[in-house]
């Protein structure tokens, strides 16, 4: 285990994402896992002998915060192509998820966390899966990422993922008691009913109650595709967000992934309840779900952050891809000024942190915050020449492979483009082997 060490990151272009979006060339001082100073070169009162890291020619920014991912699906990247949401779920994702054993889930989580860390993401909200959830927390604890995760709940329908209501709630409570606040506060638990169509009203109400008893987030999917809306209306007689609200699944502690299709009443309800929308632009395009009206949601005062969702519907877990798309998607409809780089960068950092209730601890490079820091190497042709808009460089031009160093709680997770706390080659070998085993158990040939 790598221990956090005090460190001065010197001479980079510091993108703070503080209240005034300060950007300057200077230093970031990490002391006791937190940011102890941010300022112009050699301006900080750093004790002699403090280790230094040369960041000249780099951007130093807050680690990215993705508010909707599925680590259990990292293993299924490329194994569920060219399908819309409901067949994508029923033909591939649910059978594959149901065929996970503890070892394959561990491998999937390691693969996903490796990709997130190597791409500069330091915090993620993960949807988990129905069984073996301890493996995901274990992988996060070992590899150093900050993770909010929770067991997925499904008690309606058929298939190997569906459980009894009581068993589902009971297991989640045990996991929450074990992992919420674990690893020196780096792990958090979120209750994660999959979506309204796979959860009974009794289950939804029970997890909402248990989450609020413990101060945990609630994390679910909502209003991703038109077919889903019709099915929700048939099942509940209500529009999706109204039905969720009536079950207790709105509020400042609720993250709803997608929200592509909302009517005016639903939009007003999200604003009034301070519910968070997790925008997943790549997924919404690839599953042909539609384009979420994010600028309209933001101007209504709705809290929006961003996530890459699952590897089989993206197929990347890159914060850079999602930032670029989140901006570009809106411009043909609303004009070139829509979703500017600074706004999107804020959504992927401080906005994501706020969405997870962690905004006082992470999300910007400011004194007192936990030292979650990403260093992006600009020695690449697609990132040059140097301009006065490093935010535009990050949002429109940079890629996951440009990340050089990543720190979480001041501990190095990536150095010089390499994972520090896991052996990547072993993870990749395990992933190839594990996919074949899971697919065989699921009865899927040639994944
Ligand atoms: Zn999802």
C-alpha cells in the first residue's frame, strides 16, 4: 500500500475550479493528504526537504468525479453491441451480470478502476451489481480510487439477478454498515435500486428509508428511453419521475442517471427537490436513447453532473470523452456558445463532488480539501500550441492517455502513465479469461 507523502507539484498550469475559476502557472502543495497551498511559483511556505514533482508543461487540475458508472460491466465491453436499451439489458447485460462470480466481479472492478484512474478520474459513483458487492469495495480499497458504490436491487421480473425484497434490503444494509466511511473515508455506500421497472414499490420505499437512516445516497436510473417511459406508465399509471417521487426517490441525496425524456412537470419536480441528474452523453447516443436537454435543466436550477455509465454502452470510461460530448452535443441545437468548456469542466469536478455530497472535501484545488489531483501532460501534438484556454484544452482536445499522474488523498495512484497500486498486465490477462468464463456461464457464445 502506497502511503500519502507530502509533495510539492511544481510549475504546472494550475486549473483550480475554485469559485472564480482561477488558472495560473504555479505550485500545488500536498500535506497530510490534503491541499496545503496553491499559488504562484515558489510562493508557498513549504518545509525544506519536501519532495517535489516537476509539472512544467502539464496541466494540474482536480481529479475528475464521474457520477454514474458500472464497474461490474467493465468486463462486458464490446459484448453487447448495436442494441437499444431494453434488448441491450435483457439479451446481454442481465444474463452476463447474473453470471458473475466473486472472482470475475473482482476482475471487472479492477479493469474499470484501472481505466478510471489512468484517465484521471479520482472519484466515481458506481451502480454495483446484485451479488458479491464486497469485491468492488475491495478493489477500490486496494487500488486507491475514491468510490461510492452499492448493491443493485432487483425484485421484479425473472432471471438470475432477481431476489426477494427482504433479502435484497438486508444484504444492502450489511454492506452499508461495513463499507460506508471505510478506507479512511475513501469508500461510501449508496443504495442502488436498478430502475423502477425492476423494483417493487415496497423495495423502493425500504431502500429510501435505509439510505436516509444512514446518510447514504440513493442511486438509480430514470427516463433513459421512450420505451422505458411507456413501460413505467403501464406498470405504475404515472410518469417516471412522478412515480419515483411518490416512492421517496427524489431529493438532494438522490442521483438519477440519464433523464433524457422529461415533461415539464417532471422537470419542475427535479428542480424543486434538488435531485441530481447524472448525464451520460456517450451512452445516450450509443443506445439511441436521445439527447438530454442539459442546458434547459441547468437553467431551471437542476443539479447536473456527468458519468461514462458502463463499458458496454460507451465503450470508454473516459472523463475527457464525456466532457467533450456533453459540450458538443448541445451546440447544433443551441449554438456554439452552449455548454462552454469551463461549465463542463466544473460539472466533471466540483459539480460531481457536490452531487455526491462531497463538495466540501473534493472537487477543486483549494486549501483544506483532500488532495485528489490529476496531472495532464501537454507534450502531445493534439494539445499544442499552448493557448490562454487550458480549460478548452482539457474539454475539447485532451484524452485519457494524456494523464501522467493521479493522486487520491495525496497518495499516488498513477505515476508517469502507469498504475502504482496494481499490475495492469495481470488485470488485462485476467479480464480476457474472465469474460470467456462469465459468457459461458451465461450461455452467450463468442462474446
Ligand atoms: Zn447505468
